[in-house]
C-alpha cells in the first residue's frame, strides 16, 4: 500500500490521531485554530501562484497544474473564512511567510512539498484538538486535499528529473511556525541556500521601466481581492456575498495573475507583499451599500492605473509588447464594466 493511500485511510478511519496538547473547547479556541489555518492557506495560495509564474511555460503543464492546486487552496481559504464567521469570529486576512526562491525549479517545488507537509501536520494537530463535528468534517476534507497536493508536487519533481525525496528547508521560520503573530515576509534563498527576506526594493529589481508600474498595479489588485473577500465572508447579505466572491474577486484574481505572469516573464518578482497589519481592511466601510459605494471608487482608482499603463511610452514605441497590451486592454474593459455594474447596485 502506498504511503499516500495509507494516509488517506488514516484520515478517514475516524480514529483520533495521537494527541499532543489540549482540546479546543470554546468557540474562541476553535476560531483561533481556524484563523491559524486561514493564514497558512493564504500563504499557500500566494506561494504557489508565485512559483507558477516563475516556472512559466518552461516545464510543460506543471505551471497550470500548480495554479489548479492554488485554486484548491482558495476553496479551503473560503471554507475556513465561512466557518470562522459561523463560530462568531472575524476571518483574518493575515498571511504566513511565503518562500519564493530556490536554486532551480525542482528545489522550488520541494519548497511546496515542504509547505504541504507543514499544512498536513497542522491540520492533523487541529483535528486532534477539535471535537466539533462540522469543523472536523471540513478539516478532514481539506487534509485529504493537502495529502493529494503533496503527492502531486512530488510527482512534478520526478517528472522534471529531480529527486522527490530531497528536503529543501526554507530555514527555521516558516508558515505554520506556531508563532501567534508571525511577521509576514516573502523569503528567498541566497547563494548559500539560507532563507533571507526578499528585498523588493533591491536595485537589481524593478530595472525594467514597466515593472514598477505593473507591480504597483499587482499590489492594488491583491489588496482589492482581500478587501472584497473579507467583506464577502462577513456580509449578512447573501446577494452581496456571492457577487463579491464569484464575480468581483475572481476577476481581480485573473488580473493579478495576468500581471504577475507579465512581471515574471521579465525575470522580476511580482510584488505580492502587503502591509499585513490588516489596517488596509479599515479602508472599506462594512455596511453593504456604503461598501458598494467604496468599491465604485476603488474600481475607478484601478481604472486610472490601467489608463496610465496603457499610456506608457513603451506601448507607443516601435516594438510594443502586443500580448501585454491586449491583456491591459481586456483589464480596462473589465474595469469599466465593474464600475457600471457596481453603480447599478448603489443606485438601486
Ligand atoms: Fe489548503
Ligand atoms: Fe495544499
Ligand atoms: Fe483587477
């Protein structure tokens, strides 16, 4: 029986796994564990997206498969957010540290195997600590995915001729590090293989005239996505909730992806580092109508950045990047539609 198969059976045997530590019995204690899980899912989403952009088309279908794993993590993130609200908590938009660089592609993927390992261990711990049937159901379901994901990442490494058992540890500080207030930080490996903070301001970065503008835009997209998702989770208005998740946030995710790939294509790092003190959430009012009004303004701001990008001399020279230009035009079209669509809701 394969290791994965055995692990599947363990998850579904219903037996409590070895218990270390105490049970989470109050709603607050359960919420605290779910918040911790949410930060890890958030980190996994961004780490996998970044890795997929970095790998690009160099490794066959691997990048699109990683993006599909990232979409699973988005589902987990949403489930945890909704559970937290159900148990009386506020879904966190904080993120655990992510690891962006490794000497080569298979080492990069080994960081993802490691991320899944930490997730698997954390979910097992939480399964052991929580008796609440509904929460257990969701965690078991998520755990099943994480075990599957780890197998997939190992498979990608083997496919690319790497050693799937090679351990690449990104230093001692990592996501799932039990620190209740981990400093959110993008990390990369230096030449010696040590995890060091990724320096987005490094003079070596942003040396392409477009990169700074695109990164600024990626930043805004990312912040908008998180604000929309947070509002969706806490909104008591089901119509607004669905609208924000399945429509608004999803569109901005595609924009963030398109722009992220463009930056990675220029051999630069897409800037997905926010000020994760959660203060950015305070920018938006919570009451649905006021929120929609705020969203109109936010969409207008985004449109302004798109117009600025489209006006950039680089697109008006002799050799413009036609692919990026058409992507930006598409984003521009989305942006105008989003403003008018939100406006309809405000005027209702
Ligand atoms: Fe997950
Ligand atoms: Fe996963
Ligand atoms: Fe967008």
